[in-house]
């Protein structure tokens, strides 16, 4: 299966909101609620920020929210802050019992 | 505090083998699924494979590039998960992370990664 599709980059100014899309198929996002989002800063391990489409792990800011419609999912970050500057990855469980990641989206906070 | 610590990475020639280990602490290891995820230099995340709990049969699933060459196993008595890699190729060069699952599709705790370089 091919990777999930994400835009290569997005940008926004502090205080603004941005949305990152993640497009899959009926074999992954379209079938399961098991969609997650990860944040990765350079040189660090990924950090889970959204799981099962809309849920935030303990300690993750309420500025991060997730949604899903059909074969696509989205991550919205509101009130952008400089520390949000990072790469964001979506992932989904698949009908093959595997897990797919998106190619990653570089968020630049201007 | 949960900690995952990978070890066993290094330089290996094409066609060679390597076994990575990931020691976990601070969680009930026997009750969690564990995954391996890799990241090639300058590239994105790629899921390698996953092992379920022993009660669930220790079932494993692998991504296509790993199937037939990589094997994931676990030793709950040592709170350790392993990734045995055979017939290594240059495309396997990456930082390898182990992670523990929060749900079927999400990994909540991650190690810092161990680098694997496949080169002649």
C-alpha cells in the first residue's frame, strides 16, 4: 500500500490557525477510527498528539484537534506558537493489519 | 515514567544481519503491543512491524519491505522487544525506533532510536 498523502509544507503566523490534510483510501482512513497524528522536532523522536481521530493524550495542548471525513483526515492547530514549528505525520491502521504513515508536512511558523 | 531504550544498531554490510533490542521500563510491558518504526536519513517515518501481547498469541504483522526478512519477538520476563533483521540492504539504512501502543493504531511512547547503517 502507498503512503498516506500529506502536503509537503504549510505555514502560518503566530496566533493563526492552520489545517493539515491526510488523504488515504477505503482500505485505511475510510474504514478505521485508528487515525493518529505525530509531531517531530529535528533530532527528536516523534510525539503522539492525536489518536483515534479526535483524542488528545494527556498533556497535549487543546490547540491541537483532529477530524475525519470519508477517506481523509485533518489536523488543525489553533493559536500557532513558535514551538509548533515541526514536521507532522498522520498514520492509519489498514485492512492488511499494517500501519501506514503519511509523507510528513513541514509546518513553518513565520 | 516510561522509558524505552533501543540498542544493537551499527554498521553492517549488505546481506548481513543485525538484532536490535528495546528495553522498556515504567509500563506493564506484557499488556502492550510494541511496534518498530524507522526513519531513513532526511526522510519520513516508515512503520516496520508490530507484535501483539502474549495473551493475544504474540501475533506479528510486518510492512511489505520487512516481510520475510525481519522478525519481531518479545520477552516479557525482560520487558524487551527485539527486531531481527536479515538480508539487509542499503535501503534499510535508518534510525530504528521502538514504540509502545496506546491503541490499535497509535504509538504513545517512543525510544530515542538506534541508527543502522548498511554499507559496504
